[in-house]
C-alpha cells in the first residue's frame, strides 16, 4: 500500500505520526478509493494523515449511542462562525451538541461545504462515461451498511484535506489542494462517536491531483502509554 511505484510517477508517501500522544488503540491505513469506519471513544483522539498529499477524506460522524444524532454542517458553521474548520472548531450534531473537537490541524483550512461526489454528480459534471465510477456516496453507503445505516442516514459531510474556496461570486470551487505528504488533522471525541471515512475515489477533478493515495487513521488515548 505504501509502495510509491503503485501510484503516479513522483508520488511521495509519508505515513506521519499521531498529532496527540498517548496509548495507540487503533492504527490502520485506508487504501486509495476505499472506505473506513470505527467507533472512537470519548476522550480519544483520531489523527488522520494525508499520506500522499491532497487526498480528500470525506467524513461522516454519528453518535455511537444513537446514530439518529449525527454531524450537522449548519450547526457547525453557526456554532463556530466560520464555513471552514481549523484547530479549536467544534463539530456539532443535529441536536446542537458537540460530537468532536478539532485539536490539531496542519493545513490552512478544512472544508465542510463541498459535499460528497457520487455516480450521479460525476455523470452531471464530467459526462456519462464516468457513470461506472463509484463516488464517496457509494463508499459511504457500503461502509454504513455494516451498522444498519442506509440512504436516509447520509448527511452533508466534512472533506478533510480538500480545498474548496468560496469564489467572489459566491460559488464554490474545487481546485488544487493545499496539503502535502504527511500533513495531519486530529479530532477529539467528546462522546463515543462512529466515524465513517471515504478515501475519495474521484478521478475527474484536481481535488487529489488525479492520483488517489492512502490515508492513515490513528486513534490515541491521551494519558496512556506512548
């Protein structure tokens, strides 16, 4: 998975390390174009490493106790007074309660307004020839089914490491990323949460430099053994 020869020429892979020290309770790589999920316990910190640079990690977060309560884009934007996420941003639920907090971030801004790609949006944006290509929506559905979740449970998401500027006319751009190999973001769970991540399979815009690469997911328990 971390063989640079498996990706575009010149690809640099940097696995990085957790942003917050402590006992490592989970450490997994997410292969390019696949999905990942885990329950992160209250107080634990999930570090997401952009191993190959500009690899969007589309992310959904649910209360592990009651998945009907899940990440809310509008509550998070209003609660933080910003359309972008950065260190200190609180990730609010549909009930207006904190699910997690960004406790470390190594790029200028993290997106939560760009949404997730899908077979339908690919066809609309890039042409019917892309319909056979799965998107993050399909990855979410496949991973969510492991927990009894379906279409009605998908909501707007976070796009870690994706660059979605708001243009002067108010439209959103999907442009070259601002990340680099080994850049990280870390969130602390404020309660037990179910985290779903689609390692974006998009091949038709520059969000991942047309070169999907792995992500690394490390959960640490602060105060435990390093």
